[in-house]
C-alpha cells in the first residue's frame, strides 16, 4: 500500500509542479515539489529510503521536461541516495536530516543539470545560474519542506495507523 501511495503522491506532486509551482518564483528559482515530496516521503518513519524512488520521480519529471530523461533520473536518484545515506547515518535528528536532505538533493539535481548543460555546449554562466536559480530554489525548498513533511506524516498515519498498546 505504501508503494502505491508513494507513486500517487509523486504523480500528484508532478502535476502540481507543472501547473502551479512554476508560478511561485524567487528571482528565477521555483520550488521543486517532486523533490520535496520525494525527500519528505523517504524521511518518514516506517518508510525504507531507497534510491529507486528517485528513478520513479525522475521519470515523471523527465516526461514533462525539456531535459533528457536520464539527466533528471540521475538527479532524482542522487537525491534519493542522499536521503538514504542520511537516514542511515543521522537517523536520530529528524528535522536536521530532513533539511539536509532537501538542500543536498536540490544541489545534486542542479549540479547534474548544469553539468549536462555545460557538456552540451549551452551558454551558461555558472555564477549567475547558482545565484539566480539554485540558491533561490534551495530557499523555497526549505520553506515548503516542513508543510509537505507534515502532510506526508499525516498521510502515513492514515495509511498504516500505529496501534496503541493497552
């Protein structure tokens, strides 16, 4: 049930990102809702973080993006892998690992995307791209990660409620 719910949440986040999240901008950065849902879902207690969730998210976003699918699959798989490493290493401090996962996953997706754009001979100023797109996106992702984590936490409780000991 958790797998079906996770895929549906990623699909809903993809639709919201395509339609609404592009309207919320800071400088030229916008929040990456699919990445945030991925990070929030992987960091929930009871969910086993796995980099393969990044493949699903990358395929969904890659379908609607002008970038090649493999770039986004690699970026989101790297983000999911970072969450997997964080949950194994820093499992006691939930909010720290949540914020760290969101920031590092955003950096991973943007680094892979910028590397592809540079390798394909696109005119790209790295300093401007970092200052105008990556940093504002990281800030917006930090703003949106807490409400999304709360929503994911409640959905997780609805899916598999914890029985109280009598």
